[in-house]
């Protein structure tokens, strides 16, 4: 019997108290915490599966002085609020009906029945919270060792239960897989059209999740080759995919953190209207929409004056544009966008009547200040003198 190795999180006192409250034999660690611990990866979330129904979970936690939040109680999930981090507790479930977007579930009693409704074998590993012995019902341990991402049972049936599993497959393939499994790829390709029926937010969440990975080039290329990318990003054609690949490589060379919005922008033509339409379709946040539009307005001469670009567009957008262009971003490292040390009132005080002429002079001085790479106040005063002199001569 394979056993989960002892780690800091398995020794947490607050987890032990939770397990005691629920009963060790009634609970199992499941999913990412088990999988990632076996791979020696950092653990971010801990999930417990339990044979107890949600109200029993709440009652037992209350008796033990553990606060709970009914985060998804209709689907059997309660979150225990613990000192060292929250833990999601979900009652064993089985699907009654599914339509590819949502499932009607009933509570189950058998661990294997719960495992059978999960997506991939490597996500259906259950560990006893005290003995740490692992139950593996579908060969997930072998798949984990062989770096194989495999659907549980029939791939097409799993995808018909939840169409989002197509995108989840490519995200997990990028993280954990070597060679993609032929059956999985064929099923994803055949059912790619079903992604159109999903909520835009769910598609955006998975797409940005893929683009957040250290190197998603392989998965994006697979998605393009098998018709999946065309369904969710029809504008991401061969030219855009090359720009995307070059960006990932350039980020790696510079040690720049990969950003999903920047990478999404690289997969789109540099046309603001297209970026805005994609952002609206994916229902991105207001900040994400603005950033995507700014990146889409990139120009060939952006790299000529990086700080001037950052002054006009902001540091974040300037970095994005420079990285997509394959340019150096060293000029922006630790640099803060300055403020022009000149106000309209100072121009009025020099005898210029308030109105359009003040604005014109201010813009003219600012343009030269930016061109000269943001000199100090003394030079700005000289620039103002020169501009006033030129104006009086005219």
C-alpha cells in the first residue's frame, strides 16, 4: 500500500483536531493535496472528502469549536475555518444527471463511487488522514509516475458530463503530462464545439489558468492543432501563436514572470477592437479589459523610448508591450513614473492668459521634457522660458 509522505501540512494540529471531530474513518484527503505531495510540490489547498452529510459536518465542527461556512452546501461542500488555513469538506457524491454545464448530484456512501465522478485518475487519489495510506481506484499512482494525464473511464463520457474538462485536460497536461494520450486528445477534439455552451466566466477561468503556467506553449499548440483553440479564441491564428511562443521564450530569457493577460494579448492581433471584443466575451474584469486594450495598441517603435512609453501608458502596459516585442525591460526596473514639475498656474503667473494657450504651452513643455528623459525642475524652467520666448516671437 502506497503511503502519503509526512509533510508539514499533514502534521498540522488544526487539521488533526478537524479529523478528530469528524472521525478519521469518515474522512480522506483527496485531490490536489494528495497528488502534489506525492510529486513533492507545494500545497496550496487542502480538500477533505467525507461520508458525513453536510449538516452532520457542521454539527460536529460546532461541537469541537470549529467555525464553518456553507460555501457550497447544495453540492455537499462546507468550509472549515482553521487557524492555519481553510479546508473544504465535501460529502461523497454521485451524479444523477449532467448536461455538460452543471450536474445534479446525490450523496454517496462509497469512496469508489465518489472517485468515479472525478475527471482524471491523478485527481482521484484518497489518503487516510491518520495512516496516510492511499486508496487508488483507477490507476492514478501509475499515471502520476508515468506523467500521464488520463480521464477516468471513457473520456467522451467524462467530457459530456462537464464540457470544461476539455480545457482542464490541457491545463493538467501542461502541468503533469509528458506525451498526450491519444484517446484523450481525440475526445477533446471531437467535442470541442461543446465549449460554446459554457458560461464565459468558466472558460475564461480555465484559459487564464492555462496561460498562467510556467510554459503553456505545448498545450496551446495541441489545442490549436486539434481545433480547441479556434473555438475559444478564433483570432489566435498561426501568426499570433508564433508571437505567443516568442513571448514565452523571451520571458524565460529575462526571468520575467509570466502573466496570463499579457499572454492572452500575444495570442490576439494588435487591434484594440478585437481585444475589447474578446475581453467582453470572456467577461474579464474592468482592469483586465483596460490592460488588454492597452497592449493591443502596441506599435513597432515602442522599444525606442521605454520610459516615455511607460509615462504615456503606465509601467505595466509598457512592460507588456516591450516583452511581446522581444525588447529589453531593464530601463523600467525600479523606475517610477515621474510627474511633470510644472503646473498651469505657473504659466499664468508668467503673464499668459488662462485658457487654451496655457494648455498648449504645458503640452509643449511636457513633450520636450519627455523627449529629454525627464530632467529636473531647473531644466523644466528653462524649457518653459524657451517656449514662452518662442510664443512671444510668434
